[in-house]
């Protein structure tokens, strides 16, 4: 019987044949917590010169610092070796190309007939303003340590370069 996941299961079987990460510690070896977008054009480890185990990578639509992101950062800082946080959205992001959540709700409703208004997508067409806001959410979170190094950078999907925004 064929499955919608046969391709990934086959690829995983090949991967497991030469699996090399057994015994890797569950902490961020280089102390980095990275908040970035789920966009498949981003390769967080390669683009930052990291290896598996170096960082805790949190991905979501738009690289936004949501309540769940903050919850995860608290765990990462206190239990998983994160000592610094980089928030890294990217150019040409769909979540930064719309005027707000209402536009996304309308688009999904009109195209697919699904009412998504119970969800908050955190869209913002002022991408740099949203980034600065999100950095402040981390810097002033009462459960994160004072002085935690927090920076923002914009990744360019056309050049592969980072531009530091607020370090």
C-alpha cells in the first residue's frame, strides 16, 4: 500500500544507514538560540557556519517571537545551553508582504473556504519594525536573564548574506 510519505521514509532509511549523530548532547554547543522562518530557502546551519548540536533553532512563519517562542527560549536558556539569541527573518517573506492578518484570513477563506480567524498569524508589512519589536520582547521578558545577548539580522534570500539590524 502506497503512502503520501513513502518518499521521506525511503530517504530516512538511506539517512539511517550512515547516521552519525548518535550520542550528540542535547545542549546548544555554541550557545546559540536562533529564531528564524520556516521558509525552505533557509538553511540555518550552513548559512551561519554551524554544525548539528551547535544551536537551538526555532522556526515559524515569519520568524516572529510569539508567546510560544518565548516559552521555548526560556527552556533553551535554562535547560539547553542557550547563552545568546539571534532573531533572523528574511527578504521576500510572504508573512511580511501582506498588510495584516485580515488579508491572510481573507485569502485562505476566498481560496479554500476555510475560516482561520481563530488563529493569529502575526503578519506585519513593516518587517524591520516587527523585528525590533520582537527583539524587545525577548530583552524585556521577565523570565529571561538580564544581559542575555540578543540581536536581529535580515537574511537576503537572493545573496545568502546577513545584515545585522539591531545588535
